[in-house]
């Protein structure tokens, strides 16, 4: 029996994680759940985030997932410990591997983080990065406008470039040399962010980091599925609309069949 990877996000942004997992492990069967009916998670309370995360993970397990990837930074910040204590399957999330990569890359110990308000307000990067690097400075910036811009497809619009520049200006002024993309929507804006972050600033993409962590785990356990197929992959959303399908195609291309999730 193939080992199935389950990935959940508050919406569609987690497909950037799916894309990286499939790049590294094209034959590994995967189940995705995007909670499009209850997105965004960013402004939600800690109690609600934990409840939603547990519901999302249990839905994936019911559908056959043997491993859970929390692709939502807000949920990862709020609920990883809860999931690890409640679930009988391995749990991976986007924060920890991003922290490790940021610490590895920085040379001046000045690291910037951009994300939703919930992620920035959780101060999870402020706590975890100094545990791995002495005398480091972490500068967070909430960027609430970026997710709707991505979902509207405004990737290279002049307005988007102006907003990204405005968000990143305070971080540039802090002379950061490393920037963590603390939201799984942001990789679609990576080119614009790299340009506006400043010359020489290294970008940490959480999608790449967590996908590599899952790959290393499965390879170490002998659980990798060979081949290049993806016919057994399933993609669920809690609210299925034509706009959702359009956004999915921006992340994954055409040919993805979305299913409407129903909770038991």
C-alpha cells in the first residue's frame, strides 16, 4: 500500500507546498484539503485556529492520509503541538524547516519575516530563530494585502509591486540579509519579492523547505513511491466555486479535478 501524504491549508495557498512535494516525489500519492469556506485563517482566534486545524487534519486521515503537512502558517503557529498530541500520524509544518534554513543562510544575523497578521502576531519566528542562533535580530512584517492579490491573479501588476515595495521598505531599512516567506501564497510573488527585498537578500521559501523535510523522512523510512504518476492524487475544498478552480489552475496548471469536501 502506498504511503499517502495529506496537506491542508486555509485555502489554496498550500498548493505551493503540493507543487514542491510533487516536484520532489512525483509518484507519491497525495491528498489536499483547502478550507476555502472558512478562509482566511490569519485573523482568526487561537481557539478557532486549533479547532479548524484538528478538523482539517482528521478529514485528511479519514480520506487515507498517513502523514499530515500543515501548509498554513497561521495554523502551524497555533496548532502544531496540539496536532502532534492528538494524531497518530507524523505531522510536518512549514515553520520549523524555514527557521532552520534562515539560520543557515544569514550572514549578518538580521532576518526578516513576512506573513499574515496571525503568523506575525504569534511571534513564532521570534521565538524559534533565537533558539538556533545567538545574537540574532528577527524583524516581522504583517502583509495582509498579499494573499488577496495572489488569489486575484495580480502577480505582476504595478499595484502589487508598489504594495510589496511598501511592505518590504522597513525590512530593508533594518538591513536584513535573509527573508522568510511566512505564507504559502507568497512563493507566487517570489520574483517581485526578491526584486523589492534588495540585492543580496536571500529568500527562504517554506514550500521548498517542508517538501524537502517530507522527502527526507519518507526516503529514510523506505516509504517513497517511485514513478512519475499522480493519478491517485485527490484535491478537496470546503467551498467549490469557479473562482476557486481558476485560482487552483494558477498554482498547478490545468487538469486538477476539485472535489467538494463533506465533514462527517
